[in-house]
C-alpha cells in the first residue's frame, strides 16, 4: 500500500506499507521499520511505551509490576526520566493543595483565574515552594538519580531546586506523559523571567511539542480544526470553557514539526493573536511553512488590549466563537493587511510588501488556491492581476529549478559506476579484446549484492522447483559462503553470516528473523530491502528490463537463479583479472596451465553473460 509519508512533506506518495510483512518504508525520506517501530517513531515513544500504546488500542491487558529501586536503575533512560517527572509533578501538586504557602500563593492565583478543581487535577497544575532545596533533597532521599534530575532541569548543578516560588504547568507529550514543566513567577521581581521552562532533554524537544495537545487531540479531530493561542492560561481558560480543540505554541514561534503534528489530526488551523503588530509580524515569519504544507490556516486578531483568556471570560463561549468566525482571515489576507498598514503609502515599502506576499503565494502547492490568492491580493493591493501572475510564476520557476537541480544531483550520484567496460587481453595471441558493455548486464556491485540479499531475506524459505526440494536459502547460502568476502557491503555480509550460521546449525530461517534481529544493522537493512524500490523500479531506470520486474515475490525463482549468476559473474571477473595480470607479469615461466584455466574461466563467463543477456533482453 502506498500513501503520503507522515514523516516528511510530499505530494506524490512514496510511503509504502506491506501489511503481510508488517513493515513500512518511505522512499522519500528513507524512514523504515516494523509496526512497533512505526509507533515509536510516529508517536515519539520508547519501545515499551509503543507496546503499551498498541495494547491499549487493541484492548490487550498488559501486566505491569510496580517499579522497585532495582528496576529503576535498569529502565531505559527515557522511561526513567518520565518517572522522575511524574514524581516532580506529584510533588508540585501536593505543594499546591496541601501546604500553606502553596494554598496562599499558588492556589489563590489559579482560583483567581477561575480554574476549577477539575481543571487543576486534569492538567496536573502545581506549585514550587520558595525554599530552595526541599524538592531536590526529597528526590535524592527517594533514590532518584541526581543526574536525571539535572538533565530534566528540576535541580541545578548546585543541587538546589530549579523552580522556586512559581506556579507549575506540566507539559505533556502526545501520549500524556509529562516531558517538561513551565513555571510562572507570581511576584513582580524584575530580575526573574516571568516564565521559566525545563531545558530540552531526551524526552523534551520543544519544537515538537504543543502545550495541551494531548488533551485537545480528540476535540481537534472532532472539530476538524485546531485553535492555537500563545499562553498556558489561555489554553486552560478556553478548554475549561468548552473550547477543547486548543493548544499553545508556548513561547516559540511555530515550527514545521508542530505543524505536522497538527496536520495528523486536521488541515485547519486557527491562530489567535493579541498584542502589537511588530510582535505579530515576527510570529508570521514562520508561517509560510503552513502554506507549503498545504494547510488551511486562518488568523484572528483580538480587540486591542485583550488576550484569549480575558476576552473569553468577558464574552463567553458563544460570542467568542462568533468573533473568531467573523474575524478569521486567511493567511495571505491577514499578512497583506498587516504589512500594508505598516507600509502606509510609501511606494517602496509597498513594493516590498508585494514581493513578500508573492513569495508566500508561490509556496502554495495547489494551483487553484494560488489563483484565488492572486485575485484577492490584486484587488487588495490595487495591482493588475497579470503582473501578479507573472511575479508568482517567476517564483514558481525558481522553486521548480531548485527541485530539478536537486533531482539531477541525486541521479548523477546514482548513475556513477553503473557502466562496466570490459577490456580483455586474449591470452593466446596477446590481442586486446573488448567485450561490448551491451552484452554484459550493467549492474554495479552494490545493486547486485543488494539483490542477492533481498532475495535471501524475502524468499528464504520458499521452495525452488528448479532444483528439486531445496529452499531458496539452501540454494543461495552454500554458494555465497564460498565467496562471502566478495560482499563489499558490511550489512549485507552480516546478514549472510547470520544466515550461514543458522544454516550450519540446521535451523530454519524466516523473514521475521531478519526484521526482528537484535543487530540494528541487520534489522534496518532487512526492512529496507524487503520493500525496496529497486525490486520494482530500478531495473527500469537502468534500462534493464527484466520480466520479473512487476512482482518480485512471484518471480523469486528466476530472481534467485539470475542473482546467483550475476554474483558468479562478478567472482569470475575478478578471478580472470587476477589471472591475466599474473600471466602478463610472469613472462619467464611456463604459462600453459594458467592460460588453460583462464580460457575456462572466460568460457564460463561468456556462457553466463550470454545466459544473462538472454534474460535481460
Ligand atoms: Zn518520508
């Protein structure tokens, strides 16, 4: 099955899934793996987390033990970090709800903001005490690792608490695990930042996380829209008020990763801005990305001096939603309006605005959408449509040219070393003989090896009729074993060595042994090869048309046989070259036997070449 890749931006599908094999592979960005590997990559989970995720999805009960100090030590680092964060979150919550300071400072702040107990619980809000070491000391007392505490930014290098006298907003990843914290200062201390965030760590990449996404994702899918605001409390207020499809980019401007995260759930983004035009202009800079991702993005500017929190409280859910609907502008419109208001009547500034808008329009992949935006911008900026179209076209050509250059560079790289010209000295009369390249299959060693390994992996336990009762691997292995050092690619060699050892121990070899192998080299290569584009398309690109081209699975016997012939051909070529060299260099000795052997090798090579040529043509 083919589809658009969830890991990179593409317009034509190159993401392949083989349900039968339980693997996926993208020919665009190269990502590949098993089904569990997919969940790990896509949901950003560790292996055990991915298993739990799948178990949950298919209602399979996973039995878990309680984590003892011994277990804690051996857990994967990421799991360990999550556990530390959980402990911290519980500690912060206890501070908020059970201590006098927490209640007086933190809880009263949240209550003032109108957050109900249910919201506090659900979002695991907390409070960090003003005293400097209580949390770190407790954590160390409970056997939590200092290095982990520091890695997560919970404790400083001086073993004191990182968050002091702040209300705490835990930041969750897509599966609801706490990956970081944001602490808001409540006093008016000018020397302290208003917000303090955990540093990036093995479990926290701020470019990939949106605050609130875990809680919002179901609503986003249902509403087919994601509302983006700036602050943590904006998210909480809207969510509590019934607008649940809301997230915050939390301080950073939008990243491609965040946009792709949203795109997995909806194509529609509504971004709410408050504040001054200069700040908004800066925020818009990253948004061209959304256009390139072909998402429908609308922007709303709130009335002066309002933020989503205050405005929502003032107007209530219905009026708020109504305001959003009535005032949402598409990206190009919003950007044009904003930039024009800044440029005023200055013709030079206006021409800069036009350039800026044109380059944004050119990024939109959809031609119809582009045309609509050209029309809209033309009337808004009072510029003839034809001029705009010409400008956009120029940008498009430039983009296209860049893409083509990229393509050619890649193709050149691939074609290099693909042509073999054979020069042979005839041992009998010393004449130089050329074997035209057309009579030899033009396949470079890498392709040849890849093919051999691919057949081993995908068809290893299938029966080869042609040779009686042998399986593919029984046919391939003894031959390759003799010539194992010929395999130049390290991973391919490892794969054959693994297969040979199994074969020698009379064990069966199956496809799953390769894709689940403990050696990542073997595993990745196996997945890679088993849905390899080369199996389908490469022969054609190289101008070599195999009858086996369409369905390698159904033609494995022929593939297998040919593959061995090609390998044999390579071995022969090398032996011939070495022998020729020897004959030419040792002019004194009797060379009769050597020449006889060489003739035999040449004969065999010609036979194979002929046989392969027949297949090839
Ligand atoms: Zn991809």
